[in-house]
């Protein structure tokens, strides 16, 4: 009986003190903050519009095409750039968001702009990329003359992927 009690005590003691442990390392990598700087604003051109509605499409490579009653004016030697944004941050992948639609106004008159495009590769090589933004601008027939501008809704958002 003493032998059984002795063996039972050893077994209970052995299982009661069986332990294991491991140490883990916690880490974090802090990336350089993404920033977006506006370079030139988007300028579609000087446009004439006849009695037919039309469009001016500005591609993200700065080319422009017209349809319907919209025509590009050939006055002067001014350049009309696509919107340009310089994105800087840590090297790697990022995503870009542009609006679905905005409106340009001249008093109570408005123009609709949508079909936004961009030439982003979605990768910051050497920590920077310049992105050009294009869109399509829609005119009514006999659109009132004047300068039409958006207020603040042409926002470009970027984030790391």
C-alpha cells in the first residue's frame, strides 16, 4: 500500500509540474505617409458648342476628342493640361479613387463631367508617381458662353493596398 501511495504521489507531482513556454516577437513596420500634391488643374480647352449637344473627352494622356456639336477652339497657343497629381510614399502598391461624377457651374448654369480615367500603375517606384486624370465633359446644345468651374468635388483619394 505504501508503494502504491508513493507511486501515485510521484505521478501526480510529475504531471502537476509539466510546463513549456515560448517567446514571440512583436513588430510593426511604419510606412511613409502617402501624400498627394495637385500639379496643374484640369483644363478641357476653349470650346464652341452649336445647337447640338456634344462632349469633350480628355484622356489621361492629355489628348482630347470631341463629339456632337462641341468643337475645340484653335485660338492662341495655350496648353490645356489634364489634371495631374504627384503621389509620394513608401515603395509599393496603392489604390486610387476618383469621383464618379461632378458638375461645373457658371452661375446657375451647369455642365456634367464623368467617366473619369487615370494612368496610375498603382505602384510607387522610387517612392513617387505622377498620375494624370481624364474625364468626359457634356454640353447642351447652344450652351451659354462663360467659364465653368467645379467647387471642390474633384477629389483624388489614395491608400496603400
